[in-house]
């Protein structure tokens, strides 16, 4: 089986079969520590094993999951899976969490699925469109103005020392807030990208870089006619360290703001860009 539309239908059925377990497990505590402020629940582990096994059995395509890894993402066909996106939300009992699944061909997402079971939203698409929500095709994104849209922002820690430092994130949030209608911080990359694809948000600014967080949403936004780059404006690819996804028009406006802030690396170790506009 290699037809993307057939694979999308099969994958949707597999995720539908995991929804009941996902809903039943909300509020699950940490089971595996993954870092100072990161963890996985038992539901993450159980769902990844279950979904991966069913996908391999039904499609013959291997799976690379967040919790257990898998084959090289840059070669051939491979599923990439995040069984619980927004794990902290999920563990705390917040409904903004979901299951993310994408199929990559030589590192490029060719289809994506974002299931948000607590909100009864199922977003799916082959990358050439259209975007579907609960099985109904949605209209393509039209050019919009940043001043009339809401923007989803990735979470940040002011003292964060990742590829995009906390000081830069705070500055970016402040400058975009001067122009956009409202900012939103949902704590779920998958939700932010799906809502951008659906036109609920005008844009999503994502600071994470893992394929299991981003690939499904990238496919959805592209399928809907949106623009997807990194924060410097380079086309998104598997090695990108960030994501800027937005409706036409909004993308250009946010990118202008972010570029004006300079290189995020200049903000590392408490650095700043005083005087930069």
C-alpha cells in the first residue's frame, strides 16, 4: 500500500481506535522522567506501542515514535508518531492534548493527522489538500492581516537554554503582541498547527524542533494553503530548529517582526538586542 489517500484512511482508523484509551487516561501521572521538566505517562508508552503495532501490521511501513524511536526519518517511507502531544496538559487534566501522526517520504511530510480527542476534533490531510476536520473538507486559507488574527505561541521558560533562548522568545512574544489581535499559549504544538491550518489561528510560532511534534502540523498547514518556514524564513525541513506556520499575508508580517529581532543566538546567556526594532 503506497497511495497516500489510502494510507490516510487506514491511519485515521488506527487513531480512532486509540481515542477511548486516550480519553480514559487523562490525568495520568508521570511514569518516565525525560528531562528536568519533561516526562512521559504510561499512556504515552502504551499508545505508542499499540498504534505503532497496528500501523506496521496494516501498512507494512515502520514507525518512529517519540518514546521508543525507530528508523531513520530522512530515508524512504516512515510514520512519525507522538502518542500524547501536550503531555503536561494531559497529565494535569487540561483537554488541550492530542495524538500526532505523519507519514514522511525521504524526510518530507506527505500526510498528517492531528486527533484532539477531548475536543472531538480530527484534522487530517494529504499534503496536496484539502484539509479535513471530522471528515469534512475545509476551505483553503485566504490572505489575512495579522492585526485581525490570533497567534499561537510556543511555551517558554525565560531561563531556557535551547536553540531558541528564553530572552528571544519573550521579546518575540512582546513584539508580535503589539500587532496581532490576541496571543494564545496552548501548550500543544499539534493543536496550534492544526488550528492554524483550519483558520482558527492566523499563525503558530513553534520553538520545538522534533519531527514528532511538527511534521503532522506542517502537512496540515501546507494542505490548507498556508506558509511554513522556520523563524528565519527558510522553508521548513526535517532539520529545521523552529516553525513559523501561518496564513498567507500573516506569515510575511510575523516574519518581518521576527527578522527585525536579529539572530536568536544573540540572546543566549542573558544577551539582549537593546535598540533593535
